[in-house]
C-alpha cells in the first residue's frame, strides 16, 4: 500500500494539509477563517473571522509540494 505522507516527507505533507485547509476557507468561507480551518491548522496565527491572504510565494510552494507528491506517488513501486 502506498503511504503518501512517507513518500512526500512529513514537512511537505503538513504544508499540503495546510494548503488544502486554506483552499477550504477560500472556496467555502469567502476567505474568512472558520472553525474547521483552525481545527485543521491548530498552529495557525490566524483567528476566527480573520481574512486569509495567500501570497504568490505561498501558492508557488503549494504547487511545488503538490507536484513533488504526485511525482513520488507515480514513481513508487
């Protein structure tokens, strides 16, 4: 069985978990931090009701992480 977190590396995997939690906020909460986000990203400095801002660097890092995971999974035996 594939183990994507192990293939990705835990740092990268945790960044992707944060990325998808941010995607939830942008898609379903109009960019406003909700309780689900804070549960999924407990170490976030953001507070309930704050606006989430994604920088170009954040987006680039997320795309690089996702690409690395896809490559690792597709290369796995």
